[in-house]
């Protein structure tokens, strides 16, 4: 069985490969576990990078985050934020403050994947947009015009992308964001791939957006090692 990061249009457009192709939008945690031997680690010491030795923020950085929170609050009073607005208002300032727009970093985009859910007997569709920093940090932005998807809905897709990273010998990280919540992911492939995730951090809770930035700054240090 094989995971493919590209997407097939018509049923016969994937060629005649004997492999079974799994699209990222259709992947489940069960399939990742069965196919790749992926294992969830519950030991809190497996992922200290989101809790320990986090860089301190300057007063200017804290002030910038208060501005991000204010912008988010003002915009969400009117309507749910689209994916593009999430990236522009919330994610882009965080990536800037973390230094990911500087010369040592390279940000790439991947093809968006679709997600769907049933909301009061109505099928609601959304999308997950993917950004990649130096092949070590995968950022998945979740968007739906009709309802808010739980941030964890992007976890299977994130793990599928990270499993395909060329840096299998080094820990790889992910960030799932839906505009309001942030969840960090760590994957270590070594022999059998193992992963865990952080608690969900909310932009609406005191100081949690500061922790998000501190974690991103910590990741920026690790990525350049």
C-alpha cells in the first residue's frame, strides 16, 4: 500500500500501478498505523519541545501578539474567517515573528486537500492548506465557510505528509491551525515511526498565543541545527 501526495482526477488517471494509492484527504489514523506501523506515544518526555526551554518573548513581540489577538477578535465578530484570512491575520504574523521569512528558511506550498463532515444532516466541505518550512515543519491551515472543523481533523493528513519527509533521520514537526486553536505534532521515524501531539492552545485564552510563538521560535532553532 502506498501513500501519494498528488491527487488523481479521473479514476484512470493514476496509471496502472499495482500499488494501492491512498489520498491524503481520505487517510485515517487507523490506515497510517496499519500501513506504516505508526505508533502514538503517550510519554510526555517524547515531546518536550512544546513545553520546555522555550525562548522568552520580548515586550515588542508580546505587544505584536496582542495586536494579532485584537485583529482576530474584531474579524470573527462578523463571520467565520476563511482560510486566506486565517493565514493573513493569524498565521503570517506568527511566522514573521518566529523568523521564518528570513534567508535561512524556505517556505513551500503543497496542494490543498479537502475534508468533509456532517453538520445537522448537511455535508459540509472544507479544505486544508499546507505550508512546509525547510522540509522540517509542516503547517496545515483548516478552513470551512459553513462550520468550524476541529483542529484535530487535520491530524491524519499532517502525519501522512510528515511521513513522506526526506529527513527521516531527524525529528519532524507539524502545526495544525484553524484560526482559533493550534496543535503541535512531533514525528520520529527512526525504526518504527512514532508521534505525539501537544494540547490544543487557543488564541482566546490568556497567554496561550505567546506559547505558540515561543514554540515556533524553538522550532526555528531546531530546524537550523
